[in-house]
C-alpha cells in the first residue's frame, strides 16, 4: 500500500507514477517484476536500491533467519535489481544507479552486527560497481551512494542519539536528488559526516568505544526485532 500511496501523491503533483510491489529478498520475484516494468513502462534510467531491514539485538540473540533476511534485502537485492536493469543502461551508456547505505556502512554500532555488515557490503558494492563501469568504458552510467545518519521514518520509531542529529525524510530526499543531479559519488547526510568518519580512522579503539557509549543510540525497530535497542 505504501508504494501505491506514493504513486498517488506523485500524481497529485502532476507526475506520472507506476506502483509495483516486489519482495526484494526474492531474486525470481525481482526479475519477474523488472520484466513487467519494462513491458508496461519501458527501460529504467535511474535505479535507487533503497530496500532495507533491521534486527537490533546482540549477535547470539539474533536468529539465523534474521541474519539471512538482512543480507538478502540489504545487499543481495541490490545485486539482483542492478543485474536486471543494467543491460539496457549499458546498451545506451546512460543511467544512474544509487546505492542506499548508511553511516553504519562506514562505522559500527553495538547490537547491529548484521545490519552494519550488510551496509559495509553496500558501500563496497557501490565502489566496486563504479570501478567496473569505468573499466568497461561506460562512463555515461553514473553511480551514487547515500549514507545518512539516523532517519525518522516508519522503518525505525523514535530514534535518538546524543552526537548525531535525527534526520527527516524530506532532508535526506533533497540531499539525494542534489547528489544525483551533480553526479556525487558519496552522499553523506549531514555533509560533515564525511569529516567525522575520516577523523574516526585515526582514533584508538578505546576512544571509539567511549564515543559509542556517549552517543547512546536508541530506537524502536518497526521492521524486524520489536524490542528497543539501547
């Protein structure tokens, strides 16, 4: 229902939007949906790999199927969607592929081992894809990676942290659109996040542990594990 509501909102703004529901953890369903999109709409020129899930808990309390689902949605889905849509882009040497990652793709947070690992993989996917497209001479296909801090969405409820601002969806969307229009490779939201992550690489482990303790990340997961992460 969410994608249908979004399509309806686009229509009210004068745009034409088509809604397709797909399980991004299911490879065959992705391939079938892409075929349907091509038949009904045409070739896709901008792809935003945005699907995600999260199960906040310590590693030993995380179920095996929750770990598998995290990787199926957060990174393997990127592979299947990109493989399905990239051929038409390569044929015309035109398009833009956006990988939605996270601050957790550059730094880690306790009780989010599967999520952080999948987001590190997403950042690696973006960087490797960018390198491969360049090696193939497909410079007309642009790539961007979106890495925000915590966003107040239906994905997580009541996020809070002492060190980072909690972002609203409109702010992140504007940053993403600006990044696409300017062909920015890595889109950090807020922008100074890049500086903070660079400085983090020079800090000793004891200092990083202290920062994690001070920032006191908290939220309630709406998708996945239901208990509050503290």
